[in-house]
């Protein structure tokens, strides 16, 4: 095996020309004449999968063993994802504010230590130690933010793209199933094509009961070397979700009362939005821009809600990021649905599947 020594901040990397994944049983590095390729990296013993488009100088790095999160989307060496930590080894030690975390089986907060589904109440077992809580002690962000249970199933490159597909079989893990007693599996594919990253998620319900679907993503976007006060956000929405003092939706919606486009100077946000403005394909595109640089975040129609988080940094710190979070429903949607206050809850039918994508496309970098 030939190795090439590289560097990642303070962490040593080894690029292996062998890529022992099902998509490439012959063992050679996955690449095509068009230039697209997939690399397997080992960072202090941790697997990283990198998708590369050398023509556009674009690279996407994914860490399967930390929630299957992408932590780099680089265009000409500029990373569009906020990354304050030194590298992948740090991600395994804590739930970090970086990259693109996956929130499941529920996204954002619940109003209590449990949930309703199919007319039945399910209470969490706090003794298992796998529930994250916010400052109000409310469960938040699901069970999988930095899960090491993802398995890479396939990877490859063709004339048009490079991709990697990973799977998490929640039904095989008793501590997870005890909190969310629906046997199901997640499959996630990152695909780099034509200057755009698609993140496609499929949920397979293996059980005889319908499963509430309240998943989402929590991407941390940044425009490198441009302060946040110079960023502008375009909001393609009509409604804002009304929340209480705990940031739990009340079931009410209000007309958008923010400027659009929205300058981010001296601005903080922690708002949910819905009633999207669609294009001809029923997709919705949020745009973040500054100094002719743009990040377009396009949500497929099964992501009818977006949470936007723009927090005030702690004293003495700079947080140059904004989170534009695709969600399948509003925060606490299954409990509000049970109370008759939210009618648009999505479900995965018994033995059924659900699939949707969102896309990230940088321009001007």
C-alpha cells in the first residue's frame, strides 16, 4: 500500500490509495476520467470519506463515526462550514457546533421528556444517559448528533458525480430503541455534482405502526473572511412560527415581520419559518450572501419548515456562523399534533419509506 503523508491542522492524516468499500471491490481509489473521485482518509485512526471535484476545486469531507456529519465543504480551500475545532478527533469527544449534524429521531426541542405517537404516550428513560437537554432541561436534537453507529455501505464516482452512502440501523440498538420504540433505519447519501452537494435521506420503517417523522439537519454555514455583520439572508417564506418563552411552538403562525432580504448586522435569530415560496419543482431556496459570494440552500418539498439560528456570541468571542436548518415539521410537532394544534405532521407508514433531499450550492468563491 502506498501512503502519502498529509496534514489536517494539528492532526496527522494518511491518504490510502486502497478504498475497501462495496462500490470498489477491486481496491483502487475511486475516480473517473471526468475528475470526480472519492478518497478514504484515516485521521488518528478515524475514517473520513472525501468527495472531490478537482475541476471546480471543490471537496466535501464526511465523518461517519461522528453522526455521519459533513464537516468541510471546501471551494478553492475555503470551508463554507463553521469549524472551530482542530479536527475529527475533537468531534468524537463532544457534541460540537460545526459541520452538518443530523437531528433524529426528532429535530430541535420537545416540550417534555417524552412524546405522543398513534394516540400513545412514550416516556424517555433518563437513566440511559443518551438524551441531550437544553437550558430549560427539555430534550433537544434527538439521539444521533454524534453517533458512531453509522456504517459506510457504498461509495463511488461516475462521469457526473462522486457519492457516499451510509446507514444507521436504529432497531439494532436497545438503548436507542428504548427511547424511540419504532424499528427503523436511516440511509444518507452525500453526492457532489456540478458544483452542488446533495444530502439525500431515506427513512425505512420496519414496524407495523406508522412512525412520526420529525427529523432535520443543523448546518453551520459561514462565509470565510467576511464578518457576519456584512452577511445578508434571503428568506423565501411567508409565515413565522409563534413560540413560548421556552422556544416551543404554540401552534400559531404569524406573517413574516422581518425585512427580506435581511441584513444580519446586530441581528440575532432563533426562529422557525414555514409557508415556503416554491420554484417550479416545488423546492425552496434560502440564500446567504456577502461581497458577491453566495451560499444557496435548497430544500425539497418534504422539508416544509426551516429553523434559522443566529445566536449572540459569548462575551469576547466571535461566532461567524448561521444555521439554516431543514426540518420535516415544526419543533415539537408530534406532541402538538396529538393536542390538535398541528395538522401537517409527516409519518412513515408501516413498512414504508420516506425520502427527501436538500442541496448546498456555493457561488462566487
